[in-house]
């Protein structure tokens, strides 16, 4: 039973990062600007890509939690 909780914590954090990317894409873009300073923070295409990736993070974490919950 403890193995489930140990595996669930990183998946939950993964989902929280995805939610943060959807709610506040400027925060993620701020991280990315350190690597690529030419990124435009107000570009709607960049913001939509960050939100799309955040949605995938949430879906993958939910899928991982469901699969790990079934295997215990």
C-alpha cells in the first residue's frame, strides 16, 4: 500500500505543474526565456502551446494515477 502512495506523489506533482501551466502560462514562459531570450511572452501561439502541454501533463498524471491504483 505504501508503494502506491510513493508513486502517486510524483504523479500528483506532475499534474499540479500542468495545472499551473494552464492557469499561469507566463510563469512557464518565464522559465523558458532563461534558455531562449527571444521568446515573446505575449505571443498567443506560445501561450497556447504552453497550455496544451499543461493539459497533457494533467492527462498523463491522471492516467498514471488510475493505472497505478488498479495495480495495487
